[in-house]
C-alpha cells in the first residue's frame, strides 16, 4: 500500500494525536499498574501501528526508512513505555526474522506481525556475561541435529506481550571471537522456558521487562537464524538500525520538550514580563533548538544511507553516532526544560505536558541498545577502519581524505 504525500502527512498527524491524546490518558493508569491495557494494543492495531513499517509482501505498507523514522518521531512524543513498545514493533520485532530467518519460518510468521498476532523479544544481555562475546548461554546439537539451549537472559523488554524470542547463544566455545555465537528463533512457550520477574523501572512504565531461563529448550534446525557462527553479525546489524530508532525516539521527545518549554516561557511572567523575553531563557531555548536540528539532520542522513544499502560500509558507525549524540541532546533539552519550568515542572501534572514523566522516560535512552560507552567503542573501531572518513550518499560533499 503506497500513500500519497498528503495521505502520509495525514497519517503523521493521526499518530501524533494518538500519542498526545488517548495514549496520554491511558498512561495515567499505566503509571500505577505498570501494565498496558488491552485498549492500547487494540488502538495500535486499529491505527496500523504494527503494519506501516512492514514490507508490502507481508501485509505492510512498505514505508522506506525515512518514512518509518518520521512516524516514530511522532509517537515518541507520547508515553515512554508505549514508545518503547511501538519502536520495537517497527524494527527489531520483525526485521531480524526477515533479514536472517529461513524461508520456512518467514512464510509461517512474517505475515502475522501486521496485526500483532506475533510479537517477539530480543535477548542478548545476561547478568553474568554482559552483551558481548562473553555470553554464557549455550546451544548444543543433539544426536538428531536439533539445538538444545541452556542459560539465562536479563533485562529483556516486552516479555509480557511476546510469544517468541531472538536468542544469541554460544555454539562453539572453542573459538575466542564473535564466531563463538549463533542466533535462534525460540518459542517462549517451549518446554524448559521460564520467565524471571524484574523490579519496575523508573520510567517507560508499561513496557514489561523480565529475565528468563532456558533449561534444555530443544529447537529444530530451522530455528537457526543466519548461519552457525553468525550470532554477533545478526545482533550487531540489527542493533545498528535499532540504535537510530532510539536516537529518533529521543528526537521526538526533545521536540515536544522544546515546544512545551516555549509555551511555558511565553506564559510565565516574573517582574512584569514573560521569561521568554529574558536573555538567559533565550539562550537555553536556542541551545535546545540547535541540538534538536543537528540530531534530526544526523537521523535523516542515516536514513538516506540505509536506503542506499542496508549493509553499507558506514551503517554501524553512523548509527552509533546518532545514538551517542542523541543522549547529549536529550540531556541538555530535558535539563533546560526542567529549569525553564522551575518547581512546577517537577510535579506529575502540568497543563503544558508531562514534564516530570518525560524527564523520567528519557533516562531509559542512555541504556537502550547500548550505553554511551558502547557507542564510543563502536565509533572508534569504525574510525580506525575508515581512517576518520565518512561518506554522505545523497550529497556531493567531500570529506577528509576522500579529497
């Protein structure tokens, strides 16, 4: 389904109205219960929020990456937990299976993502081994050629609404690098699969989190994603794209924080004039707007690079840069918003918008898809490989040693 430019803009408006209207109303209950009401899921289905990002062959709308990111910027203006859920639904949820699943798995499951008949979790992190090649979860072939998984995962999002897990596990412990790892499609109702409860989060409430244990979970050969030994390739390529979606979520939140800060600065009067007229406040708003503009330009550049080649040379580097810079942007914008609002911004209810909740929700972004230190490690590795040069596929701009 191809939308006209007018229809696409109308869809963006529809998504913003959902995020700032019905979703905000539902969030009052979610802040207490820490659970999404079925009404949220139903409304997301009815408004095609599980469908728009899917390729047309699977019942989706076939949006390109730039369009997907524009939609995400709009729903990211709303509650953080719902943002987390919808961000994942538009990206890792289906993309890993589409990119790395065998034809049999794709034929069975890919058409079921459009109406949320199927939802997944991405399981890399472990309490005992972090998120790199030092994982301890194992997958061993039995005498029938099946894979038998044992181990644990931690800090796994969306466990309360998912049926399947993408699991990264050690398949060749004799090797020392990334080739130790492979990726699997794991039914969460399999015998030996057990969820482990986790405490509630500071923000982004409603997006269920848990750990899980696997005890002799047996999978047929078709559940291997990619080739044996490609587990880190599956994880890192998928995370690279998702890191830009995190940056885009930060963009949506920052844009809303800027707008409500401007509204507050126009209305708040001290010593006979609106604080918007005071130079100190003007400096804050100018810094906020400049950071947001720079972040949006980075996201647009990534989207254009991705459309040219999803496996492109600079995808991982630019994705990590987007995520890293978005944290600095979010830190500055959220801090300035709180200072512009003063004490009123620290309370749960505000006529301008959910200042207190936005401040809490955005802190999750430091950690989703890798903390800033992880992004810097990725960037430094790619810098070394590329000798500090970046390319810009939709531009004639010449950079660095490319001269």
